[in-house]
């Protein structure tokens, strides 16, 4: 298993793993329309290519887990304050859960954010996400608050749980 900063050759793999994992994670808790709208906005190939090649304020870039030349996991995050960082996205191939891949990816991103001065790390997890919540709690994240999910349309009432940990 190789964990490294993504380059343009990883864009398709990131798009694929994030899209597949998003569908697998939310198929029982979110509408198909919400799932596909979110994937279309965040995990389409052109956006990922741009996020790999263009540096932007508050974005630390994509990091990938590679095995046998395939992307099996991806993480991205950034600084949201002077000493505060966030995990924006972490997804694994749905068939590869519970192998330690998520931990390896989180450790790499945390190291990058710590080097930038982060002493606290945040993450949002959809309420009911029984794949993500136990993972983050096992890594020392503590529940802080609920908020409306970012991608809600006018008639949707999905909730995100905000977690943080000291790093």
C-alpha cells in the first residue's frame, strides 16, 4: 500500500472511489437525487483534476492510497482557521473497508495539517453514517454539534454532525 499526494494520473481513480463509496454510504439514508447531485458537484473528473493541479487557499490537496496501480482510497482537507484544520472528504473502495486504509490516509493528512500549524482538526459526518461515525470516534474525534447538511435543497432536512479532536 502506497499513500501519497495525488497527481493528475490519479484523478479518475479518485472520482471513481469517491462516487462508489458515496453511493454505498448513503444509499439507505439519502435520496437517490441527493446522492447523484452531490456526486455530480464534488466528484466529477474536471473538478478533481483542477483540485489536483491548482493550489488554492484552505485546500491541502488530495492524497491517495494506491495498491497494484489502483486508487483504493482518497482524502482531502485544508486549514479553516489559523490553527484549525478540517477533513473535507475521506472515502475508500467499499470492498476495502476495515483494512486500515482510512487510518493511513487520515494520518498523512493530519501530518500535513500539523506542519501547517493545526492544533485542532474537524470533520462533518452525515447523521446516520454508521461507516464514518465509529471510525472518527475511534480516532479521538468528539461530537460538537449538529447542523444542516451543506447540499440540502429547500425541501431536504439532512443533518451533519460536527466532530473535532486536538492534534
